[in-house]
């Protein structure tokens, strides 16, 4: 998956889960093809099951695939559909979870929560619509993985957290990624994300 400087999203590879956004969930493309119907995209994020595209001017989010789209549904979307969010400044897709940093610094998460990755104080629910992470403010960058969501926030979260060795490595990787993204965003509006 790639985003060019004109705001066009390009995808290629296996179309399982509808990741090519072309209206089907089958086939593949061995060359980059444009995702139909998307213009003015400024950020993309993808995982194994779904893809998100953000328009900067309106802060709206488009999603497609067969994961946790964040639009309250569980079914597949073989073409991009708009989520009911506006004012989004950054989006991150993880396997079965996702996060959005809003323009006011608040953080929303949705998807699976078996490991507490939604940050809402429980592990007993899956939310198919975004929920507020009430302990975070001042979010600026987010990253999501299989069972975790990480957000750079200032000031620090209002609750203490225990970080094990694996999480510490992930936190260091996130910080390095955030530094690289920050440096790149000052020189180019385009970004890329791998599937």
C-alpha cells in the first residue's frame, strides 16, 4: 500500500478481505492499482484485515476490508466507506484494533479488547464503534499492533502503567517511528504503510 503526493491511495497484492477496495473480496493485483473513490488522502494505515485512509482537510476517515472498521458493523466492506468521525488528526490500524488521535488531542480506540488494548480499563468487550480513552489527553501519534495500542501523549497518562521487556521494546520502536514520521512530515505530505 502506498500514498502518493497527490493524495491517491495505491494497493496491490492479495484481495482477501477486500483490501484492494475494488468491490470484491477475491483475486489479486501484481501491480499497484488505485483505490477507487478516494481523493485528498493525507495518511494511510493498514493491517492484515482492514485499511484506513485519512483526509486532512476534514479529518474524516475512510475504511475498507473485513476487520474492525470502526463504523459499528462487523461485516466486510469491499469498497471504502466513511466512518462517522471528523476532526481526526492521526489514525493507526492494528490486528483487530485501531486508534484515532483527534485534533483536540483526545484518543479513540475500537476493536478487540482481549488484552485491554482499547485502554478503557477492562478486557471483557469488543467495541465496533470508537470509545474514548478517558485517561489520555494531548495525543499526537498512535501505533497499533496485534494486542496493543500505543499513543504518544503529553502530558503523560494520568494512570501509572507497568511495562514489561516486550512492551519496553515496542515503546522504543514507537518512539523511533514517531521521530522518523515527524522528520518526514516536515518535508513531505505523503506517507506509506505496508500490509
